């Protein structure tokens, strides 16, 4: 089981509730590398939600 399972649905539920109260507020989702999943990022992009996810250390990032 992926630790992020069900996260997109929860993010969607929470942000929809927040938007019902504050429709003009810019939304940003912040999470660790466990949330850096295509399903979550695609949903955010399709729903005008910015996101910032940390990435686990890896050799490619270390070279940069």
C-alpha cells in the first residue's frame, strides 16, 4: 500500500470546503516526497491549486 493512498480525495475534500468559505483565496498544498504523485499533482494543476512537495535525496538531485 502506498502511504499517499486516499490523499488526493482528502485534499480535494478539504480544499473544496475551504473554497466554499473563501472562494477567492489562493490555495497551496505542501507536503513531503510521499505526496509527489502524478495523481495529486495533476489534480492540483487542473483545479488551480499550487503545490510544493519535497523530494527524497537522490543522486540526480545531489549532482545538481
